[in-house]
């Protein structure tokens, strides 16, 4: 197993990269547009879900009635 030894330049570069990443993770992002999009898509998703459930119930009912006779 080889050991990797970093020189001063590598240590400084690593520290700078870590500090930059830590600073970027603390930045505030505006999530209002995303929340608005999800809120607007809710009624359409509910309508599609209701339609799919309706079709499933109709198919099950048809199969039940067909098997009864």
C-alpha cells in the first residue's frame, strides 16, 4: 500500500477547497419558485390520480359482474 504525502501546496489547496465548499453550503437559496410550481401542480396531479383510480374501479367492477354470470 502506497502512502500519499501532500506537500504544503497540496495542503493549502485542500484547505481552500474545503473552506470554499463549506461557505457555499451556507448560502441562502430562494425556494419560493419551486414551492409555487409544486403547489400549482397539485390539483392537476389529484385530477389525474382520481381518473386512474376511477378506471381501476370500473375494470374491477366489470370483471366482478362478468364472473358472476
